[in-house]
C-alpha cells in the first residue's frame, strides 16, 4: 500500500475480493471501513473506477 499526497494506492489479490467482481477497464469499486483517529474510530468510504484484470 502506498500513501502520498492524500491518496492511497492499494493492490488486492482477486481471490480476496468479491467472487462476482467483473473484469474490465472501468469497474466501480467502493471501500468502507473504520480508522482510529484522534482517540476514536472514524468511518470512511471511498469509491473509484479500477481496472480489473483476469488472473490466470
């Protein structure tokens, strides 16, 4: 995972994601979770279009 300039770039193994994730050049993916911040937990959500390649 790389973080810089308020951006985070993450790579995932396809088998760790949804089983029905389609392949394609522009697949919308949404990530949600919680982070520990200022002594408490804060929810986060982010969406982007990703390229999903077929594993082989």
